[in-house]
């Protein structure tokens, strides 16, 4: 489905949710009902007409555009080639993670020791790799879905295990909104599969909150990282004590 098709499908859904019929819309923008139906049926609408309809219906045009962008088919993971390119350049990986957090170019430059030209160059490289789509004025959209995850045992996960895990667990996990649990259990394979599915649902909830909180000002958001592991495992020192 093309972007214009998605845009009009989202607009139609927003009108339906607001209880606005084609006839009601036609009256509000001084068009005939048949012209409205034809415009939606042929999926042919100018940007100025879209803005007019949104204003007449009391719908935020920004929300329509955002929902249409979120509805585009996107990958849940990167390819092996893409991940390998990221870990080969830690600064590129940093900017990629910033993009996943929807940071602006200005926020990246203000926060990290990256010059604006260098940061733009890294965004261009991410565009070339197909991780983002670079827009005018150095804005961008992600080419991955809200359910994005790194490849299991892929280059980025191996990089994290080698360089990040020790640093991550060095914290006390006692700050606001933080928690750490290590819970042993003896389960059947069916129960283990059920719990793994619930972990995937939790990841979906995190993606939903991340998406919704993008509307808040930057100062009301902080960077959180959910690191979840679930496997059949026994501490090696305990295994050594087995009979």
C-alpha cells in the first residue's frame, strides 16, 4: 500500500472515530457528498484539502500524518549486514540508538561530542544503510517498526554482551521506575513458552509507551533500557557442586 493510500485510510478511520459522515464533512467544507466520496474512493487529495478536512473535523493533521507513517510496512529487525556496519563504527551505533529514541539532530549534538557536520554525515550513512529515511532540514523517519529488536545473537547483541552488560548491571536499580529481579523456577516447556510470550507482550507495551510519550517535551522524558533474558540456566559454580 502506498503512502497516499495509507494517509487517506487513516483519515477515514479518524473521521469514523469522530462520528463524522461524508455528508457532515461535505456540509462543513462546502462540497457535495458525491465529490467527497469520489475523493476518498480515488484516493486523490491535495495537502491543502487534507489540512482543510482535518480542521473542519477537529482532527490534528499531525496525528494523521504520524499514524500513517507508523502504519507503513516496516521491518522488525535489521539485516546482518546492517548490524555489522553499526558495530564497526561505535559513533554510528550511538546515532542509530539515538534515532531509535527519536532524538533530533540538535539533541544529539548538544548531548554528545559530535559536531553537527559529523552527526549529519552519520545520519546520511544510516539513510544509506536503510535504517532511517533522511528528510529535509536533517529530520528523519525510522525504517523499522515499533516492535523493533536486535537480531538474536547478532552483531549488536554480541557487542552489548562484550561491552555493555557489565556496565548495565553495575547500577543499583534503586532509582525511580527502576527494578531488578532474578527469579529461579522449575517449569514445564509449555509454561516456559507461555512466559516467553508474555515477555514479548511486555516488549510491545514498552514500544507503545515509547511511541505515546514522544508527544511529551524532552525534559519530561528520560532514557530507560529494558534488558530481559529468560533461559534454562544454572550458575556454573553451582553446577560444579552437583553429584
